[in-house]
C-alpha cells in the first residue's frame, strides 16, 4: 500500500504502501514520494484527477516505467466480457455510470464489469475459471503443508505483468516488434500464440493456469496497437488465416473500442471499486497475511525484495 490509513469519500481504505519499492528508498526521496502520493490521493478522492491519471501516478511512484519493459505500467481488465458486439444493454450500462455510482441493476453490473476485489487468478467469469481457481488453491495448500523453506507457498506461478506480455500486446508497433523478435531468438512466436483477439486474451487470463495477466495503459488510449499498420508478416495460423489486425469488440473498430474502455475506466462503478484493485497490485493486499487472505500470493521470484542481485552477479562472474 501507499498512504497510511487513507480513507476516500466512499469509505474505502488504502493502507500505506510500506512494502512498495519506493518505500525502501532512504531519506528525502522516500519522504517526497510519500507526500506527493498523499496529495494525489486527496485530489483523486475529490474527483480532481481521473482514474487513469491516478493509476499512472501509482505506477510511476512504484518504479514502473515505459522505459523499462521488465517494470512496465500495469492497468486492470475492467470489463467482464469482450465478445463482439457489445450489446445495447451493455453499452447503456457502460455509459450511464456517474460519480454517485452505477444506476443499473446489480445483476447487470456483475455481468458487465470485472470484479476488482479479487486478482485475475481468482475470477470465475467462465465455467473453466472455477476449476483453475480450485487448482490454485490446491497448489497453495499443498505447498503450505510441505513446509519447504526453499519453495515457499504460492498460488500463481506467473505474474500479472511481464516483458513477454507487454511485447505480446504491442508487437505490431516499433520498438516492440524488434524486442519481440529478439526475445524469441529468430522471429515472431508461433502465429497461434500471438495476440490475435482481445476476447481470447481475456479468456486465457481467466482460464489458463499459466496466465493471470492484467493489461497495459495503451488499452485506454492507443487504438493503433490493434492494427498491423507496419504490414508485418507474422505468419499463418493453423486455421489458415493470416495474422494481421487484432480482433476487438465494437465490430472490430479499435477506435470505438478504446473509447468504450476510456469511458468504462472513468465511470461511477469502476470509480467506486478501483481502490480494491490498487490494494491488490500496489497495496497492503500484495504482501503478507493480507495477501494470503485475499488469495493474492505469487511465486517468490515475483517480489523484488526477495531477489538477491549479488547472487546473480557472483554467478555471472564465475561464468566469465
């Protein structure tokens, strides 16, 4: 978490981010960042800055950057369905939220919006999601019973953000095209494993045990990421279709889809629940007992403070 015992106007608590990387800095730098964040939260809870701006501020102060693909900014999936087209009812739900919260029946809200109270690994949107959730819970309980100090208990073996995910999302744009090729060695990944559809990417992140990814800020402002504007040759899929533009909701209109995503992120329902997701990713539910209670435990290597850089440097020195 980022600010100690800060409550917003909706009485949601955001506990101080004592475990965040910037908290480990010493002296004035840490104090300045904490003061800045407190001011930003005051602006946010009083509707002076947008949800997008607040998330970007959290990413930046949490040492995430567009300049570091290993610590790229992370944003939440905000909808619970991305099939095509968004129905008239769903469009009404998306656009009718306001600062006082959603005016729609609760069952419609649950159908349209992703639950920001839980991590992606615990969502139960699709029938396959429930089985995956049970497998994650079994993994954690089994490792906890084993009590192996060298293999601490975890639920999720992969992270919500990684260089591979970022490149997968942005591979149609430079410089991510080159980075994607370099990461694969000789060329693009297999065509059927590329980012082909928003709906499929979301489905995988809700159902696949090795995929609990969130999304990136570009989903809310960059329609060009869904278009093969550079006419890249990314191969042919098993079904015989050439890999080209990404299938998006809104009848494959990426510009309209981006507009929908922007509207959703700023509407009343998301505004009233976003603090819960912030706690999971940047806050007190990302570490320790609170993370365990929230079913938000990742493999040890996912946490920066558990990595001893000196060991890697010593190993590299021995290999020279």
